């Protein structure tokens, strides 16, 4: 477990950031839905970055889980 501490910490940090950024992404999507501004490129950039962050977090979670499962099967 000690050699996977970095992966676990990175996954936790990405998870916390993803959850907090979800609020920002929802606000951007609400602006896009209401379409009150002529230029919505900044709102779309926020949404795209949120999707990128979600993919990064998901990949990190999958990678960390696989590493932990492999370690546990070698120990058993």
C-alpha cells in the first residue's frame, strides 16, 4: 500500500477538484442554456475543461484500482 500512496493521493485530489468543478460546469451550462450572451465560447471552454478533468479523474481511479488489485492478488 505504501508504494501506491502517490496514486491514491492524486486520485483523491482529482476527485475533490472534479466535484468542485462540477458546480462551475453546471453554472456554465445554465448560461449556455439561457443564451443571454452573444459569445458563449468561454462557457463552452469551461464545459470542455470539465470533461477533460472528469476523464483524467476516471483514468486515475481506474489505474489506481488496477494497481491495488494486482498488489492484493500477489500478496494473497
